C-alpha cells in the first residue's frame, strides 16, 4: 500500500469556521481515519502546516489536534511567505479561511508560489473581484476550488435522491428558512456567538454576501439556474458588542429576504436572519412542493408527504384545528452513514489535486455566488427585479 503525502498550508484556521470545520472535523479527522483511501493500493495522507498572525493561537490549535491525530504536533508558523516558498517543506495546496477582504491578497501570493488553491466563500465582495481572482488562478493553470459544503449535508443529499426517484413530479416551488438569534452582547451578559466583523459592511460582513453565496450553489445544483431575483435586506439590530467588550455600530444587513425565479419558472423563496428565534425542525429548512409530493429538509433529516397522503383541510377558525398536520409526514430513513459535509468536499479536492479526478466547484463557480449577493444588494437598493446574467 503506497501512502502519498499531500502538503497543505492552512491559513486563517484560528477562526471559528476554519478551526472547527476545516481543521478539526476535516483534515484532522481525515488523518485520524488513516488518510483518503484510493482503491486497495494508494492512500493520500494530508500533512498540514498552520499559518496565521498569532503564534499563541496557532500553537494552541496545533497542540489541540496534532498529538491525537498522528503522534506529533502539526507544524505552524506566522511566516506565511516562508511556507509558500518552501522554507518548511513541500506544501502543494494553499487553503484560506481568513476574512473575505483579505482573501484576494493571500490567493495572489499563493498563485505566485504555484500552489493549488482551495478557499472559503465568499471569495470577494464584488463580482468583478471574484472573477479577477478566478481568472488569475485559471491563467496560471492551477487547480482550484471554493467551499460549497451544504451540497453534502445529509438533508440536501436526501432531497437530491427524492428528485432522482421522481418523488416530487414537477417541482412547483422551493422555500428556505434559515437563521437563529445571534446574541448582541448588550444584554444579560450573554456573549455573541459570531464574530463582530460579520455585522460591519465595511469589513465585508452582511447576510446577503454571506448566505446568498450558499443559496446560489444550493439552488443551482439542486433545482436549476436562477434567471432573476428580487431581494430586500435590513439592519435589524444596529448596535452590538464586540470581542473587546465595547459597543460598535452594526452597518451590515443581518436579515435578507429574496425570491429567485429559475429558468424553468420554478419560484424559490429564501428568508435568512440572524434576528429570529427558531420554531421549526432545524436551523435551515427547505420545503420543496411538487405535483406528486412535498418534502421538508433540515440539515440532516427529511420529512415527506405524497399526493396520496395529503389531507384536505377546511378553513374554519371558529373551532380548534382538527387535523394534526405534522403527523401526516413520514421521515426519510437514514440508509447511509453520512460524513461531515466539509470533510467530504476536502477529500474530493485532495483526490482532484493528487489524481486529477473531476471537479466542478472552482473559483469561477464561487464567483456566481458573489454575483448573486451583489445583484441582491442592487435589487434591495433599487427596489426592483434584477436579471441574473451568465458568467
């Protein structure tokens, strides 16, 4: 059995998303499982080096994961350029989970070093910049990818299965509800659970630039290309408390509401909010209604109701509702063992880099998400429908 080392520079993983999803639940988990197995003859083994600005944070992260994962601490350094130049070994992949406004600079440096590039979304805050970065990587002939993790969530994989089985018939509409209450830090000594930059537009924050990137690839891959949209955003809470304990002015939209009309006429509505309290099955639910049946998907579970099982309600507000609507839905069984969505995409990207396996989730695909967010903000600003041109 051949074991092939895959060197990965992991930049900006001291943050919440990078540390939890990309390091702990993806790369460290892949190492712990014995690498990415390719048939009976080859294992692709990730070998990361952590880079960032704070040596103490990098050291703590390395100690937290290194010993358990492979018997020695992960290497780490604040010298990103040295890592790119090969001063600490051969690392062929550069991964970035830093702030959105810093991403272009890091990608440019990685391109000059000739690295394959994988990064978080959004890749930029404007379509022009996202396309510039994509073209820069393409012109250099480098393999590249952007995180589109929700496609591998168990709930969305089950939706795709139902589609392939013809369960829905003709899909009529899709409705997404996303979000939860993000504490402001202003009351009850309850600390906020998301970074403060998320709520400052000048720092690249905002609900549309964050979540419309997700909705673009979810809708595009499951239901079809988006033809036009109308959107509205709002700054619901204009003052929050930051990591330093001081109040700051929130300038970014913390809620966003959109209607996306697909090329085939299907209507998709998505509500996204950091200022809502959850009374639904999960933090994200997507309801798909079709001529033959409907489904409601959460992050992991999916509930379905076929046409034959659909009740006939009668509108009569003068009596208690006689129908228990929830009882008329059946849960789709978990016939597979579902792995972490970020980890699955990481394994696919490692195979792509090492073996040139097919890959479609490129930086150019990521630019489509930035475009949808930018068009959403234009629709909000101009109060009108906006067409979505192809990139």
